[in-house]
């Protein structure tokens, strides 16, 4: 039987994600998925990366910005605002940037985010 987890955002430790964003890891279902809160300061741009083993679903909860995603020759830029939900499939190169009001996102990672520096490989991005 898996234990219950309860986390409060204010009680979590902020760390820097491989893409440079501020992340607060929240709950995890071992072997299934993890959940986190991401933030970029106003006009901040993340580093472009591609994940080696995880996929993500993002939901914008505050601020604004843009998300660039590339899979092979397919490429798109999506406007980010509260209520926008998007996916980052395995192997997708991506980069995001905050608008003048910053950007706040919550995300599910499946499988759970690994404890490996090799998970997020640098990728060439547009910004």
C-alpha cells in the first residue's frame, strides 16, 4: 500500500530546475508520477532542454509567457496564460519565457522526476 502524501507549497524548498526555472517539488506517486510548481521571474527566459525519460503536462496558473516546443521538424510556439494546459512529450526540445508579469505553472511529470543530472539535456532553442 502506498503512503498518503500531503505537501503545502509554502513548506517546500525551492530548487533550480535544469532549465533555470524556480521549482518546488510537491507530491510523488512512486513509480507513477510527480507534481511540481514552476516559476519564472518577469521577462526571464529558461534554457532550452529535452528530457531523456520523462513526459510532462503543464497548467498555467499565473502570469503570462510563451512556450516553444520542437519534435524533429515539427515546431511551434504557444502563448501562455492562466488556464492553458499543454504537454511536453518524451524527447521534445522546449524553452519557455515569462512575460512582464512573470509566469507560474504547475506540472505533472511521468514517470516521477529522476535524481539524475542527465535527465534534461541542453538543446538549441529560439531565445
